[in-house]
């Protein structure tokens, strides 16, 4: 049932997923679902945790920085399959078993980096915020417009700004039209981790 809910939410979007639709897909009466899920929110929570369960765990002997890059990159790849679930990651605590395991892996890697407890928690929040925010940014687009159209319009907007008032924006106008991807995500992630590493105990 959970696998069906996940496929439906990926294909139709989380907004379109309903108890009735899920019941029809699995061939049961809607009332039967309440044995497993009290409402749609609980279905989406379960779908999100199931998705997090597909995040690849870091290898045991990998360095803590590379481990974090690998872990958060895998988390991003999973979110990209269902960006509609991003709001759930910030609207309420992720307390499913897979989410708890992801959090534990992150904390373990950060503690291996000799961060103090306070900095470890701050880094945890920052890494989650960076990853979910990046996915939201890279998947956002104007409804009804193709990616190419949106990038062209973005470039024209930035390139047409007055040089005297927006010299920096105009200087990078061509780069701003690019949709961020793997390279930008990894570079930003590494820079974020390096910043916390610089303040670690004994560094």
C-alpha cells in the first residue's frame, strides 16, 4: 500500500493524492485505509519516510566530510524524485524510523569531525536547510513555461537592468540563467562543511 501511495504521489503530485484515490489504486474501500492511516497527512508522512529509506548510507571508513557530501547528495537525489514532499520536511518533525536513521548518520559523521555538541546540532540544521532549500530552488519554475523559456526570460531580465544600479547582477547575468545542478550543489555543500570544520575542536 505504501509503495502504491509513493508511486501515485510521484506521478500525480502530493496535492492530488487522496484517501479515495489510494483506495481505488489498491482495490479497497476508503474506510479500510483508516486501519493504517488516519488521514492524508499520515500517508504523506509515511511516503516521505519511505523515500528517506532509499538514501544511501555512507561507507564506514569514509572521511567525515566526504561522508556528509555523499549522504546529503543521496538525500537530494531522493527529494528530486518528489519535490512536492519538501514542505513536509520543514513543516513538522521527521520522526519516522528512516528519518531517525538519517539524522543519526549525520550526527555521527559530524561528531567524527570533532565538532562540539552545539556546533554539531547547528551543522545538522544547516545541512538539512541547505539541501531542502537547494532542491526547492532548482525544481521551481513558472507553471506553463518550459525550462528554456524561463532561463531566457531570466537572462533578459538581468541583462536589461541599468548598469549603474546593478553592475554585479549584469556581470553574471549569463551564469544566473543556468538552472543549478549537481556541480553547484556539491560546491556549496563542501563550502558549508568546510566552514564548520574550520571551527572544530583542535582544528
